[in-house]
C-alpha cells in the first residue's frame, strides 16, 4: 500500500529491516565500514547501526563511499559515508533514514513528495513488521542469473511450480488446467496460484487464463523492476481477496537518471535459445521525474525428442513403465471390452514395403502397436515478448504530488501439441480396406502423428495496466493518498491441425460425399488408415486436418482507492500510527470460443460477459506500548498492530477479515514477532457463472488401460468464499557484526476450497472411494437409458469429441463442476541466514534460505479422510533450500549457490530422488576508466548438467515438472551499459 515520504526523485527502497523501535534510541555505536561501493556501505550501516535505511539502487549505482570506522552516533557515521557523494540523508522519524540526491540550493526549492511502497502494512512508517516479509532487491534479482523476474520468483523455496507455469502446463503436471496462454503465476505454499495475490506497485493485476484467476508475472518488463517484496502470511485484512498463501508485490523503478541498455543471450542443450534486450531512459528535475523502459524477449522451444526421458513414453530403460498406448501409427484393429470399458487390440497393422497393409498377412494377431500419446510435443514453448513500462511524477506545490504509470506487454507463443488420435470404423467402402479375418468392417485405434505430426497451439497474451495517483500532505503528520487503477488481460489460444471428424468420416468413405464441402473422394481420394503415415496424399490430409479450436478471454479490474494515514497522538512508547481507507473495485471477465471439430462450419460459442462490483473499507493501527522513552530491561520495545477489512461483493455477499500482530524486542539486536489473521478468496466469475459443457476423456484404470468417459464441467452459482486462518511466529537477529538470522513458523488452515475434485485426480477417479460421488458408471451397449443419456451429451452442440467415439463405448460420466469441498492445512518454517566477512580487499557474504514444511494435509471432500500429501508428486516437498556465497574484489563479483529439493514419492509410493544443482555467476563491473558503467556477467545454471530425478510419470515423461525442470545446463551472457 502506498504512503508519502520526503524523497527527492525516487521512491525509497527498504534495503534492510533491523531491530525496529529500540533502534530509535540514537546511542553511539561501533562502526567498521570499509571504503567501497555506496550500496555495500549503506547496507553495512543498516546492520551496524540498527537503523532503517531507505535508498534506491539507481541512486547509489556507480557511487563509492570513503567508509567510516570508530564509535559515533549513527547520524555522524552516515554523514561520513555520504561525504562528497552528491547524496544527503534525512530522518523522517527516529530510527528511519532516507538517502536522496542533494538538490541545488535555490530560493524557490520545493519539497518533493513521492510514494514509498511498503508491503505488509497500510502505514506510512512501517518499522518492523509482525508478518514475515522477504525482499529481493535489484542486485539480488540480477545475481540469481535468471533472465526474468518471473523465473527468479518461481525458483523461490516457498513457491511450488507444479501449477500456473509453462513447464507444468506442457508436461501435464498442472492440475488446474486453466493456463491457456502459458502464463507464469506464483503459488506460495502450494495452495494454488489463485491463492497468492500478486501486486504491481501495490495495485492488482487482471487475471489471466481460461478463468482469469491468477496473475501473469511474465508480462512485466524485468529491466524496469526495482525490487520484489514477498509477504509470507495471509493478508486479506490489508489487501482483500486472494491473499491466502501470501502476497508478492513487484515494485517497479520509481525514477531513473540517464540511460541503460542490456542484452542477454542464453541457451540450454537442445533448445531454449533466448535473446533478451532492454533499454531504460529517464530523468529527474527539482519537482519530478520520468522514465520509460522497453524489453524484448525471444525464446525457442524445447521438444520432447530432445531429452531421452521424454522421448517416446517408454520409460523401462530408466526403471519405469511403458506408458505407450494402442493409439499409434500404424494403428491397431481393436474391439471394445465391456468388462474393462476400454479398447483392446486384436491385430497390429504391420505395413509391408508399400508402406500400407495390403494383404491379411500384413497383420499380427494378438499383437499391439504402441506409441506415446505425446510423441513429438514441445515441453517448453516458443515465446516472443514485447514489454514496456513508463512513469511520470510531478510535484504541484509543497503539499501535492501527482504520479502516473503505464505498463504494456504482448507475448506471442507457439508449441507443438498432442497429435490427433481416434477410434473409428473402416468398411469395404474404403478402397484401402483389408481384413485379416474377411470381415466387412473393422474398428481401428489410430494416431495421426505419422500423417500430420503434432497439432500446433498458437496464441498471444496482451496485458495493460494504468494508474494515476496523488499524495497530499495534510500537515501535522497526516497525508491523503488516492489512486485510480485499471488493468486488463486479453488472451488468445488456438489449436490448429486437428481432425474434423465429419470430414474424416467422408474421407474414409463412411458417409457419402457431402456437396457442402469442396472435397470428393472420387477426385481427391480416400484416407488410407492402414499405413504408417506416408500412405496419404496432401489433399486428403489437408481436408481431414482442417479442424481447430480457439478461445478468446478478456479480464479487467478497475479500482479507486483512498487512504488517510497519520499520527493522532503520541503514547509513552512512541507515536500511534493509524490508517483508514476505502476502495471501490470492479471485475469483469468475458470469453468466447470457436470449435471446428465435428461440423461443416465453425461453431462459435459466446459466453455472456460477467462482472461484479466490490466495495471495501479497511484500517490499521500500530500501538507502541514500549519504546525509546519508556524502555526497561528485557523490554526494549513492544508494539501491537491491528488491521481489518470488510468487503462487500454484489454477487455472493459480505466478508470480513481481521489481523493482529505483536513485536517484542527484549534487546536491541533481537526482535520476536507473531501474527494471527483470517483470509479469503472470492469465487471466480467463471466458477460462479460458466455454462455447463461436456467432452470425452480416456481415464486411467488400475491395470493401465483407459476407460472412455464423458467429462462434465461448468460453474456453480451457489459457491461461497474460500476461507483461511493463519498463525505466524518468528524472530529476527541482527547483531552489529552483520550476521542476519531469521526464522518464521507458519500454520495455515485453508477451508471451503473451491475445487473440481475429479480434475486433478483423473488418475485415481475410478479407484478412490472419496471420488465415487462424482462418477456415474454407465453401460450404453446394454442399457437403453444409459445410451440415451450418453447421446444427450455426445450429440449436443459443442461436445468436445464430436463423433470420434461410438456412444456405446463410454463407460462413465464424471462430474468435474465446481463445488466448495476441499480443505488444506499446511505448517512449516521459513529460515534465512547471512553473514558478511572481509579479508583485506576481499569481501565475502554467506547466505542461505529454506522452506521446511512440516505438514501438508488435505481433505479432498467432506466425505474423504484427511491425508498427508507432503512429499507426494503433485504437491510440495518437505525441504527446498538455497545456500551459497557472494565474493567480490575490486571490479569482480562471483556468486555461487547450491539449490536443493528433497526427495519425495510418486502415487505408488516409489521414491523420487532429491535434486541438487549448482548455479554460478561471474560479474565484471569496472568502476573507473573508459568502461565505467559497463557490467558483463557470465552465468551458468545447473553447472554440472544434472538431469531431473526420474519420475515414472503416467504422462510418459520421466520427470516431475513441479519440482524440477528439463533445462539441463543453461549458459548465459549478459552485457549492461549505463549511459
């Protein structure tokens, strides 16, 4: 949330939170800060003084400090550090310093107000927070060696990448199924990408995907990002809906003087060659500033053929199973087995030298041709992105500050999708028909991969955000902050090269030539399904593969926000800070789809747009009970914070969420903190309002075969909000030595979750008794009522499978519509440590961070038992950690870190090994001479080229995209020039 502060040109960045209120006592301290980069000097000052120090990375870039040594007051030490640097400091309140550019002396100098965005509080003066917040500043983002902020965030130990990411989508690991535009979301604690609130400068983004329920962080220009705050606590009392697992607040650069250009090249083995270029330019004047940033990215795809463990679905060479199916090229003559409700092979088609079966001897009785259902698909998409960000700020007098920003992104993507496959009948009407038994017709299971290759999914995502705001200094420590914000997302997705079943039936000769088409079997030929993929003419293939499906989704969020904050009185323990505000927000979602899979003409489906209005009132207060003026032994500081928010949704009603926190410092270097609060997530507009639809799905059976089923989906207007209760307890220890120790315990109970229990559990839907209420077994081959029911779905307009499968071969109807049903309880610890060391002119900083989960318990439905999903595939693992060091000497810096993901198990209890990788990044940044302003970095991710741990995935891929990736070693080179 935004609040005013006395700054010159840029919003301050909190580089270090120290011991909080007790630091307000301005006693002399021992300082030992060597000469060197200004950023390092100010960071050391914050650690050794126990003060809060705010500055921007751009402000200190390229500046050096003479250092300071000895015992003195913090004010004196800071003045020496800034000597002859062109920078000055100001003190907003005891213990809080702000570094700014020294302005030229003029008789009409204007005091410049600007926003300071502090995550986790509404108050202008944040102090120490009761909730745990991790801050990734610009330098840390760069040091991680990732090309984008989205990549850096998905690598966080607290994030679970098994949903809402391109890798999870394309490998089938994403149980959510709504990421239609290969976006990148953040999924803190593994509670879902829709349960993590993502903000930009404290403002909401519009949702992305088929349901518009999560924010796409890949749409942001990474070069324009100043820092990222990660609030690891529920925060609906401050921010409203979605802040269940936590809040990720991406703070864009507030100002920039000069210009900076950057280019980055990277590549992995077998693909993912990436080019990224950016430029930022800006300037500031006595009463304002402006900047504009642009970024371009192009990334090549990675295909399943590029890795042996994703090649063909046969994982037996790796100790796994053979996950290939009888949908193959050449195909199989099959029969429907009513007992297993699945197809079984009777004859394998074995074409001869002519590339087509032409005689009964070209069939193998009792044999099966097997092939991967995902042969030749891409597992990393091709992406091209253009992103821009601009901001302008202008002071209007001594009390009013105006600002506006705009961000825009367009991302186009493309990837090879699953090849078409089907079961269809062939008769003697087809001149290529041949029978090993002399029959007049056969049922074939066939993959069109040999004829057509994979289908192609193409699409784009367009993101726009606009904000205009004002901060007015009311005097006496009070300010009024207001803004208007609008954000929208537009996503397009189309799968081309699909089989149109009506055209296929005509080309097979099963139906007469249709005069409504421009195709004639007597002229253009028949489709030959008895070959191995080279038996058909291009005209035939073009005709049957004219099918496609497409979606266009639009989401928007607009809001007006007012916040009044100030200090109404001073208590014995310090100033009482309060903030009260109100917000009016609108949300809209609209979608339309077109299918051309089983009809003569494309069928368009327009879903009425849905919108709703949300009004909210909220407030927060920080009550200092003990502080500098009344501290006593064992109680250097004690503060209590309270917050609350009431939101009224016009579609489902009202929700209210409180939060209480406490901060206790028994000594200057140690702070203990704790918080309790409730959070919620509102039902999505599509979850409430989507029309019902049906499609076909081949559902796994325990024996490895698949049952053909009808899958129902749609909205539920009776949904209620998801609710959560979160406790946190932790400490920060920051002694003058520079050591940083932090630990946070968390306990989140997430109830009334909106879910489709069958969607994420199709592998077990026919086995798990808890899912039996959502499964209806049918026998349409022998029961007339079941046949009529099945036909009511398969003949309805828009049925996803058209006439691909005979109605008598369906074995179940699975209900995948939304309900309030699930609950999750997650407990764990977040740990952080850092320690700086110096050896002459060598500087060394050790650091480590980890997320250690103790429990991840879930109840799938109210009728199902509680089960532990911790360390199970598809869910978070016990331990994710990152540890290493940063060494610097002169112009050189080396970062080296080890990343660990603990072992876990698959659905059958087989262990999946831990994954250990190492990243290094070497940076050269000459400070003086003709190359001043240049920064060159060579980075290597996964230095030892470690393969992901083997997972015998039912998708036929030998790894789990939720906990690992298939990149292998990635080498990058980045050049940045400051002009």
